[in-house]
C-alpha cells in the first residue's frame, strides 16, 4: 500500500529560518570563502615573488571587474567571520543566549561587517589614489 500524497519531510513545510540559523549557515559559507580566497592570496604572493611578468598577470586578474568583486566578497567574508567569531566567543563564555541578546548581536554582526567592509574599501581607494 503506497501513499503518494504524503510529504517526505513535513518539517520543511512549516519551518521558517531564524536569524540565528541563517547567520550560522553564513558563518560556515564565509569560512569556506575565506579558505578559497586565501588560496588566491597565496597565488598573488607567489606571482609577486616570481617576477614582473607573473605579477602583472596576477594584477590584471585581480584588478579586473570580476577580481574586484571577488575581493569585495572576500573582504566581507573576512569581517563577517571575524565579527561572528567574536559573538561565538561570548557564547562560549555562557553569555548572550537570551533571545533578545542573540538577535541584537546577530544584527550587530551584520551591520559591523558591512561597515568595516565599506570603510576598508574606501581607505584602500584613498591610499591607492582611486586606481
């Protein structure tokens, strides 16, 4: 006797993602993005040490529109992972588990990572002279 209309996962129909669960998943995703971005950073450093031709190739890739978008994402991932890691340190000490506090610190993580990313990119363009 087969039941064709029965859902396989009924919890998927009633579950609503919460801020804390979304931030937890994003923390894992940004950790992976940081690992991949670090490999690109290593490639850039090796190219810099390998001579001007290799360095110019790396600079063209990183300086392209797609390269800058990837750098922007990597910068955001770095600051998000840092801010959320600090939040997790507070949790490790047994603080911040109250629902209001968890939501407040979650929003602080989001806002601070956006602000730090913007400030870093503005400072980078000021130092680099807009290039």
